C-alpha cells in the first residue's frame, strides 16, 4: 500500500493549537544559526521551541536567533529553560508572551514550562513545577509542562490545568532514550483516562531515531527534542532521520503490533499447500 493509501491520521491538538507534525524541535546548541535554520526545515516540524531568557536570544556575534526563524512558517513555543524557581519561570513565561505578542506570532499564548531542581541532573523540581503550572494557568497560559516519568506527578499536573504533560524519557541532553517504558505507559494511561485525546509528549533524553520511534510506539502523541539533532555529527541528516522516525513510530502504533510470544510461530501456512508433481 502506498503512503497515500493510508487512512488519514488526525492532527495533534494541544490546547488551541493544531500541529501538523508530531515532532517539536528546539533551537539551542546548533553550531551556527544557519545550521539551525536548515535542520528545522529538514525536521518537518511546524512548532519549534525557543528559550526566551534575554541572554539566549542573541549570540556572541550579536545576531538575533529570531532573524533565522521564518515566523510565517513556524509557531514558536517559548520555554523557561534555565529557571530553578517557580517565580523565575513565571516571569520568563510572561517575558516570552510579551516578545511574541510584539511579533504577532500565535505562540504568544502558550509556554513550555521547565522548573529545574539542580544543575547537575537538570531534573524538574516537582513542587515548584506544580506551583508554576497553577500560576501560569491562572494567568491564561496554555502550559506544556516538562516533568519526570512519575505517573502521580503527571496526573497532578493535568489536574492543575496543564494543556500537555511531557514526561522525560531520560535526563535532558543525556541521549539515553526512554529508560522506563513502563512508567511512560502508565503516564499515558492515567493522563488519557476519560480523556483519550489528551496530548502526552516525551520531552528530553532521546538520542537517536530509534528512541523517537520507541516513544511513539508506546502511544505518545509526540516527541520534543533538541540535543539529539543539534549535537549530532551530521545534524542535518539526523533531522531527517528524526522526522521519519516520528512518522514511522506513530504509524506502527496505529497499525497495532503483533503480541510477543515465548515460542516461534510459523509465518507460512503448513496446511492446504499442494506441491506440483515432480517437485
């Protein structure tokens, strides 16, 4: 069957935003802004995430990252990377809203929330993350929240009003892939209970195309990544790989895999086969 013969997959809906691609790509750590621009295009993403702290928007040569992003093509998802308190994350989120409102980009009404616990692990602070989620939801934001793969925390964040809960596959930038598939499955189960369209996105830790495919095959609605592309030896080639891995993993999940069995099952029938004479 050709790709065009597949039944249409529904679009990913996150709050008031409709995404064509289920891959969300970050804009940090690229060798140059030109590389970033090319990789964003190759990834097929239509939503990209940008750290909005003032020092991250301008490079060492004084160039603004926004000059290398087609604002008519991409919806920007501002993020609060580098924040270690709820108050700081709320402040940075509001700063991002002001910047994007001035640019008339539709991303002004949402935020990727990160409130980190320490600089060594870059794991989220669960209490501060919940506090910031509650404050930002009250302030009118659609909050996509980075969290651990703990299902109880994930459910609390959804109850707090998060538009999407995004459990980490593994620590940020570690490239370890999905370390605890069972916890991701439970997160999906809890978050989609009575709400099957609730978006669950794996955020952080993927390092290869197979990691992305695995996350999608678990039933996640999307994957958010940055380092896996930006720090690859051939970033452009990896961007293409991630695009197709996300597509393949999604359709593998929709197709429904065969059950795992302890013993072999013949793939060819052993009855009803008549061999021609003389053979």
